[in-house]
C-alpha cells in the first residue's frame, strides 16, 4: 500500500472537516452578533423610553449667540498675532526694541 497516497487522503479529509467546523463557527458567530444587536437595540430603546428621550433641555439662545461670537473671533485674523522668524522664534516688535 502506498503510504503517501494514504497520508494525502487523510490530510485532505482533515482539511475538509476543519473547513466544515470553521463554517459552522462562522454561522454561530453571525447568529450571536445578530442577537446581540437586537438585544442592544431593545436596551437602548427601553432606556430612551424610560427617561423620556427629551430629558435634555434645549440650547439657550443667548448661550448659542455667545458661542457663535467666540467662534467668529477665533476664526478672524484680527486677533493677537505672534510673528515668527524662519527659525520659529518670536520676532521682536518695534515697541519692544530699546
């Protein structure tokens, strides 16, 4: 009997069994993830329903206007300038020279 043929046949059969096991495990993982997804969605929905979902008070218009003003000030180039040399060091302005 040719042992090489027997060994090749056994390894092919073993690979098929391992492949089948991996496919079944993949299906179990998919099923488990779907169940987890549904349970998570139900938990989130129950928490939102329990706390009313709208428990957060709306944004105060005055605070929104102040935040908008701050954002405009930060974005505008008219703020404090820190001129630098090519080395990255701050330049001395004319006011500070003796």
